C-alpha cells in the first residue's frame, strides 16, 4: 500500500505533440526508449529519405516518453537535457508535466519503479512480440504515488543522493574488475618469454591433435557416455578442469568420425569460434574440430602448459586465418614452442599461477554479486519511498 495517494498520471501529465513534417533531405537525430526504466538511447541520425514516416515528433527535456511496442518491458523514461530536440516516431506517446503538479525528477524515479512496469505489462495483453501496443490513454490511466509538488521535490533530492551513492559504488566495482583483468596478462607475460629450460616445439615434441563431429543424422553416434567438448563448452568453464560437456557421443561416434579419444591431463584449446578458450581434461573425452588437443608429455605438467598457452594466446590468436571464421591451424601451431624448466620449477609456477587465478575468479564472483546487490538496492530504495512495504 502506498504511503501517498495513488492517482492516475492524467492528474500530473498531458499529452504533448510537437509534430514535424518529414523533409526528404533533412537529417533527424532519433531517440529510442530502453526497457526496465534505463532511460533513452540515441540512434543513428537518419534523413527523411531513409524513413517511411511522414511525420516525427520532437521531444523536449522533462517530458515523459513511452514505447508503445515495448511498454510491457518497462520502456518508459523522462527526457534528459542532452536529448532535448531529438525525434521519435508516433510509436512513442509523449507527455508534458502539468506545472505545479509534477516534478520531472520525481517522475524519472517513478520510471525506474518496477511496480510501474508491472502496470504497463498488465496494459499490454498478449505474449512477447504479439503483445498489443499500449496507447496514450493507457499510460494516463496508470496510478502512481502523487504527493504535493514540494514533497515530490524532497523525495527526488533524497533519491538523487541514494542513486549517486549506488552509481559511485558500481563505478568503483567496474574499475576494480578492469584493473584485475589487466593484471593477469602482466603476470603471465614473463612466462610467455621465459627461457633457460628445454625448448619443446608444438607438433614435434608436444603432440597436438584435433577432433571431429560424428554425423548428426546417425542416432547411434549421439547421447552416449563419451564427453564431447566444443569451444562453447570451454567458454562456459568456471575454472581449468574439464569434467563434462553439454552433448555426449557414443563409442560408435568415436569410430565413425575423426573424433579421437583424449586422455586425462591433455590441455584442450578452442582453435576457432573463438581462439583461446582453455581447459585441462580431467576425464577421458573427445572434442569437435573446433578444438586443438595438446596431449600429455612426460616432461610437461598440464597445469604449467595451460598457463604457458594463456601467456602466449595473443600471439597464437594472431596466427589465425580464415574467411568464414578465424582459425589457428596445425601448421601455424607448429611454429610455436615452450621453454620447459624442471618439473619442480613447473610445479612451483603452476601452483602460484593457480592460486592467483582462483583468487581472481573468486573476487570476480564477489564483485558480480556486489553489482546484483546494488541493482537490488536501487529497487529497494524506490519501494521504500513509494510504498509502505
């Protein structure tokens, strides 16, 4: 239940219509409305010759704009100063605040209130793209907390301060993530250029293999017990260890395709779509042709090789070629080598790198959780202000 009187938006807004006839040679700065109360977006400028609309509507700072088509997703916003004078089509009903009755800053926070999105969703019947468009009268019938204008301004000031604290925390969170992302390559870089150990070349000294895909029309090849890894599976890894895959093949699938058994402790790298995802096989598996497999070598720890490949991935990716998609070939991989120190030294390096990678992943998860909490906090603040809940 709202602590303020719930009144229709028609008590605070009136329809606006600054209609402009479209001229073929005139350029128009066009705006759109983002969903879930995220404001406006600036689209590419178009000329009259590039649109079928005969008229556009000029919008002004402080007005309320709604996307008729995407209203069910909370596509409602107050026009900020930097969008003053841009244009929208007739699919975007626009409204002027009634002087002395509605504060634009207060209205902008209402646009971010999930309860208002729920009302818009109820006005938009149907499912997904088949939903009916919301009409201007539907918007004006929405019921919102509407205290006196001075109270609206006080609330807006309070919410401005809360929003600024949330934005500051999000920016700090984002910058920490950027710094951490830049730190890993800098730590790996000395590993990429390390020398002094025995040089082992890919393809010659360290065997490299590729995978394959059984016929998708042969049901005897699929839904078996063999883990079958693709670049997408590698991209979904949360750590280094490959334990399972989205799809599995059968032993018949192995026999009837160029897929091959991959032993435990092999390092698997996506060689296309994209180049560079990595994992270590901790169970016997097979891969498709989008992966390269670095088979176990008695002088090389798989964890050490994993980090060496990460350190050299920028060079490896640059060696890729292709028209449909970029792929690094066996021939190109044969140009690379790895300097291998003693097993004890490899073990030390792998331990330190693993510790850092695991710590980094843990911090990233915590920062992602923090962002979700901050987003939830913004909604919580709005609910606290606009209702008694």
